[in-house]
C-alpha cells in the first residue's frame, strides 16, 4: 500500500472519441420517441400569482400535458427541494423557507419554473407556452446585498437566511487592540454564470417498471436519493445515469426542478421525456457562482507579523436556498480562512442574503477561491501600505515547515507544506529579477505594467470514502467501476492508467465504467478536487487484495507456500520457477480452473485525512491607460500537488482553472437591473474569456508529498481558479497604485479600468 503511480504524462484516451463527434451526451442518447419538455418561466422577479390557466395550451395539437405545481401537489409529491443549512452564530436554527419545484403562490426570480409543457416536438411545446394565461400582481423587488428590504419569504422578514460565525471573536478583538498596524479592505467578488460547454439536460423513461433518469451531472447517487424522496419511490425502482458530461464546475452537482418534472411526466404519461436547456435559459436558471462582498481587517505587530484577522461577508444566495449554497461561503470558505499564514487569532462572520435573483451555489473551488481571494488581496494591500515587498510580507507570516502538522483556527490540520520553497521556485520561474526591465519597456510605450502574487492553499472536499470494483472479462481484459464522475477531466485515462501502473494490465485492455447507479453500488461523484485522490486510494486496496488472492491461487497450482509467490507490478514470480504469468494470464488460469471468485474484486476505503494543494501564481498585466484595456502578458504557476499520477492531466486542469479565474477577473460579470431583469443573458452581453484573453502559462511543480494518502498526492482540479483571481487583481492593483488608484475591484473590463484611472485624476 505504499506504492504510487509512475507519474507518466499519458495522453487522454477519451479525446479521440470526443473530438471526432462520438461523444455520448444526454441529448445524443435520448430515446428517439421521447416527447419534448419545455419550461414556461417567470418573466418578472417578484410577484404574487393571481391566475395560471393552461387549458388553451393543453389543447394545442401535439401537446400531451402541461404540468403545474398543483399537478405535483395532487399527485402527492414532496414538492420542496432539498438544501443544507449553515449553523447560526447564536446557536439557533436557520429558517428553512420552502423552495418549490414549480412556483406555487409566488415567483421570486426571473426565470423561475412555473409550468412544463410536454409535447411531440419542441416547437409545439413553445407554441403552447404562448397560450398560457399567467397573471400576477408585482411585488417590491429586493436586489441589495444587505439585510432588510421587501421580504421574499414570510419566515425571513429581514431576508437574512443565515448568520454564521467561526473563530474566537474576543481573542481577535484583543489582537486588534494591541496591534501596531491595522489594514482594512472592502472586497467585492462578482457574480458569474458557469456557462458549461454542454448546457443542462436530461431524459427520463420507464423501463420494465423502473424509472430511469439520465442527466448531465456530477454523480448519480444524490439524484437517485432525491428522486426517491420527491416521487415517493423505492430507490430499488430507480436507475440514474450520467453519460458524457460537457463540463460541470459545481453547477451540475445538485438537483434542479426540471429533472423532477421530467421524471414525473415520464411516469404519468408512460412515454420517455427529454429536456435540454438553451443558452439564455441556462443563464437565467443555472445556479450562479460567487457574488459576495467582504470587509476584511488584519492586525500586525511592529515587525509585520500577523496578530489577528477579522472579516464580515455578505453572501448573495439568490431567491432561494440551493442545495449546497448556505455551506459555500460559511463552512467551505472557512476551511482555508487563514490561508498559508500562521495567524494566532481570527474571526469570520458571514450573513446569507436572499435577493430576487437566480440561486447561487458551488462554482469551481466553492468557497476556497473566495476565501483565498480575500486574504491575498488584504496581504497585498498591507504590503503596499507598509512599503515592503509582497513576497517578504508573506515569508514573515508563512507557516514554517517545522510547524506541521499545523492545526488551523477553523479546525483543519494541514499535514505538510514548504511554502517558502514553492514561492522561491515561482520567483525564479516568473523571472522576477527581470520585471523592472519589462515595466520600463511598457512605460516607454505609454503602458502601465503590474505584477501580482497569490499564494493559495485549498482543502480537498467531498466524501473521503469511495468504492471500486474490478472485473476480469471473458475476452481477456478488465473493467474498473468507479464511484466518481468525469465532467471532462480525463478520468477514463487516469483511472485506467493507475490500474495499469499497479497491475501491468495494458491500458487499452482496461475499460472504465462510471455514472450508473445500477452498475455501481455507491459513490461520491466529482467535486472538491476529490476524484483521483479518493479513487486511486481505494484502487490500491483492491489491487492489494487481488495480488494476494492471485498469489494464493498460484501457490496452490504450483504446490508452494504463498510466501514464495511475489508480484512486481507486471508479473507474478514463483520461487524455483521460470514461469512469470501476468495478472491477465492468472485471471485466465483462474477462469479455466472454475475459480469465478477470483474474477471480481471489490473494495471500500476511506482517506485518513484531507490533502491541501497549495502554490504560487504570478501574473503580469499591461494596461493601456488611454482605453483601460488590460492584457495578461505573463503567467507563472508553481504548484505543490504532491506526487502526480499524470502530470499532463494535472497541467490541463490548472490551465482550465486559470482560464476561469481570468474570466472572472477580466470580463465576466452578471448584471441585473433594479427590477431583477438579467441584462447579461447572451454572449453578446456576458463576456466569456476568449483565446486572446489567455496567456501562455508556465506550469511547474514543487512536490511536498501528502501524508494523508498512500499516493502522497494532493487534488488539483480547482487549484488554478483558487489562485488566479487574486494574482490578476493584485497585478492590476500594482499597475494602478502609483497612479492614484487604491481600490481596484474585478472585473477589470476596459471601461471599469479607464474609469478607475479617470476618477483618480490620471492623465494619459
């Protein structure tokens, strides 16, 4: 159990299939005779429904049903959607206003599902939607990210969904009283739309009396449980599958109303039903990301050592609680509250606020990017106010290698780390010594150049345990059944590669099966950078069991003691024999001997602790003060991911994460008007990062192997995003600081940057 992968950059085996159009996404595999579902959505942000008449819509040729909340209620469904609650500072329970699957007496955001039309084709469903009589009395709209205002829910008169606190408030206050320096910064973390390449979609059918729901998601078991609860079905009567999924990023990790209604309709009508979102519909109804503002304060002694850290965050939840929303900016944010710094006292307070907007939930990093963005902006501001080097301030306050394992204020235990070593490597790779020369060249061309550092740490999340099953097949191969779910990360490659590394079975003889609740008993899905760490951990146990079992079988066949049989990752060896069968050959021998018990291997394993990926991002930007245009000229990442299974896949994950961080920092921003209408509902208005936004990224690793798993690895899926936002923001702030701009907030669009300079009195 002390072995780990050979760290070979194996090319992704699934890419050819996906790139030549042979991917099997949910809209590709829906039954050809499936009826189409179309969702009639609220056109207003807040209103009391006075009339909902669907009779004319039902009479449209080709329409089979129009489903409303009353239909779900009459059928006896449990129509409240599930969500988690954050603990309250005072020990009380947070209010739990219902989020209905379909709007009942009120609508609370533009795009809320009101009715679902089921028809022979999509056009007929859209035509029918035009005939729905939907009358309402508009209510006051609450858009401000603050408590008070028009109440969205009777149970929450001040619109404060939760009020969470963590840390020692008294000790932190004392630290500020004795501080030689106090730095305070207000930070905004703008709302973003996930915009996965494949929008959300699903189909449902009844097969031999059992419900089958297939949807683009991040795991099947949570959805299976929710279907059983809402529809009052025995879980044994439900099958849930995830086919190929074109990006999830947290947004596809939870249930949505359309899935329940599609499943309900399939059972009611006895026909397969399919639903697929279009892009504007996705922008209106998909859970968004981020959207919080924070006031952060940091206390330092006379030697610039941190004495205390205090923050107050307001988190926009949207109109309702989404599945994980309350935990994102409270519990998950707190996991890395103090970053990589040795901070003796800290206190955080977070209030969740309801507004008449689409729900906010997990987005790549889920709380960790928000926490690191805040603390790294404050550290950068402190260095500027003190007039010292930003790297030097961080080094003064880094947790030292001899302090590990390090218990943090939120209750985590960082197992290992050498932050100074990683930062030193990053300084070299980023050529910090040459920055002044590059800045001088920019100045000569009338441009402003800045450099920014973010030193991040994150905590992998999700269930620490996982299952695996390996079957040896009649055709001389093997199938590995995994409990995680690929959303494009390359799982088919990495899990096959790892099993091949440990067993000697050729990669092209290994099939990876995922995302099917009938074939896999349970699993944790994908999310929180957990997949490879937890899945390879349990695969190691399964391999150890099969090696032991096959060795015992060979010992029986050869008439020797089991201790005389060994395995070297490629072949078995028997003392006194020159026969060296491979694992596949031994499996065939077992099959011929009638030993079917040796052809299927199952294992369950739990990680003993979390791992904590960390690293340094350096970003260099050049700004044209005449236009405000900001361009990332140079980007360097040095990560500590521990031991790597496949460096190529790890680098790809970092590139993707950085792209999403740069997108939020430079261009992406959700905008609503005062009446709650979404003004950024197309790609004409919502500015996604483009190819010319992305720089070439220099990626290196400086490994400090984790002690919390036998592979010594650390998750990498979200790391790029966790580090990117603050690196870009600090670089922009660096470029603008000397020109009078002391508060630079994302996104750094040309207009916003130009206005910052103009307001500061800068003259090009």
